[in-house]
């Protein structure tokens, strides 16, 4: 009897983003100044540090419009029904794509004092909307989501304003954000048990690991043998002829309740995950492999092993 092998599986949950639209024309011609055909933005978050939503818009040009200088901002954002003048949006980036603004770039934070101005280039012949086309990026960060302690369905809005010498318009984008819990497990390692490990009637050895969860949510552990998924837990030799039954006990920090597994299943108790993706460089859970000594004498000498799948779920 030499070693016992464990393997880890990660469980990812995500959110879906959908958008609505709106704009306010404050002065100028009857045509909208900001022409944004696609302002229904959607994306899935799978735990990335930064998620970027992209669309584009152009500025409608009428005869006599002075477009030499363009002012962007202020920006503002918030969450409906929460009273917060903040959201999961960390910054907005405008990048010029049309020939009159090509290469121009502005980054603004979503606050009411964030403004910037660019000088547009001259274009030969009559100007058109495509000459003043911009790529529009909304940056969403996991840090903002965690700081605001967001979970479930949230509705956010983002306002931005563009102004020329004689035109000014504000645009409102609304985003529905469904934030689900994400779990991540790290620090798994092989577990080797020798006849000298443990004590009393049992041989045993522990593995310490880290379970991260969005907002430190509670979790349960599911276990299944990769070699014998429908059977009880046992170690087998290289030719799978001799076997040794075993059990696994799991517990999370801050709990006094062990969940004991003799075969595939889900933990009886739930445990609290860490807000830190690496448990602040430490661990917050332990898994103990246990073999009853009375099951050993009749077994042939040699190495016995199994592979375990670990799933973390709500």
C-alpha cells in the first residue's frame, strides 16, 4: 500500500447581460447626434478579472455643424432599486475609427466630473456619420462586482454625453446583469498513506486546500471515484484484482461538522468559502482519507490507488 491520488474539478457559474436603449437630444438638428444602432449589449462572465462589452456609434453631421472639437463626458452610472450611484462598470473607452477621428482615444471613469476633449481632423468633401465613428467599450471588473456585493439579477444604467460647438446629446444605456455564484478550488495535491500514518483503528492522512466563492458564499462538496463512479470507495492494485475499502471525511474551517463519504454523494453539511481566490495564501478546507486497519492483513503487499473527482457547488 503506497499512495492515494486525488484530482480536482472546478465549477463555474456565470451571468448574462442584456441591454435596453435611450438617448436625449438637447440641441441641434432633429436627427439624433449619437447614432448607435447596437446598444443592446450582452456577455457572459465566467470569473474573468475584466470583461469588455463592445459596440460602436457615429456622430450625425448636418450642414454648418462645427466638428473641429468634440467633448466627451460627463459619465454616470448606477443600479436601479438600490439607491447606489455606482455599478459594476469601472471605465468606458472611446476609440476613433472614422477618418476624421482615426486614432483618437479617450478613457473616462463613470463619474459626473469625468470629461475629455479631442480635436478631430478635417475630411475632404461633405462629412458623413461614418467619418466620426467610434468604438465604444464598457469595462466590467470582478473587483467592482465583489466590492458592491452583487449577486442575482441587477439592472444598471450608464449615461454619457458628446458635445460639439453646436450639437450636444446624452445617451443612456441600460444593462440587465444576472450575477450567479462562482466557485473555484485550488491547492489540491496527491495524498500518500503509509502504514505509519494515522492512529488507533484507522490509517489516515489529510489534504488541506482552498475553496473560493463569490462573496464568500456557502458551498457543499460532491465526491465521486473516477475509476468506480457508481460504487463505494476502494483502492485497487495495478491489475485491479485486490482492493482496499476506504472512506473520506471533509470539513471546512469554522465548522465542527465533518461530512463522511463511503461512496459517491454530496456533503451533509455546507461550509463557508473564502472571499480570496487563493484564501489569502492559506487554506480553508480539509479532506481526510481513512482506511480501517482491520481491512489490511488479507491484502497482498503492493501499491493501491484511486482517482477522486471533487465538485464544489451551492
